[in-house]
C-alpha cells in the first residue's frame, strides 16, 4: 500500500498541457486517500470549461496505478472549492509570474 506522499509524488507526472506545470504544484490536487489497495484522488481544473478532465483522470490512473500495492485508482473531479492561483506552490507562482 503506498503512502499519501508516494501518491502525491506520482501525481507530479500529471502535467497541465497549457501551463506546462504539474497538477500538484498548481494546487489542483485537493485530497488523496489511500485505503488498502484503493487510492482516491480529488482534483480540480483551472476552470470548469477546461476540456482536459477525462485525460487528466486517465493519467492519474496510469501514474498512481504503477505504484506498488495499488489495485484501483478513483480520480474524482470537483469544482468545489473553485481553484484560484492562491492554491499554487510558491515555485509555480514564480514560474507563472504571480
């Protein structure tokens, strides 16, 4: 069974194609829960109209699913709370000029 930190590290491979930064640095990963071999990831997008949701969910399943002990990954997209640039890491803010 992976740790939450191992899952978070795997999610750094999920890159926003428009911004070129990973979902963790962008603050788009809201919650990670690990229950046995099942991993639940709550995430959002920079805007509700962003069309990459299904692609992101597939990438999360792929990268997290490659971790030892993971049997199933359940990505869940949410828009509550709404994403704001304040959720980004300091490195991401710097890279994007915030």
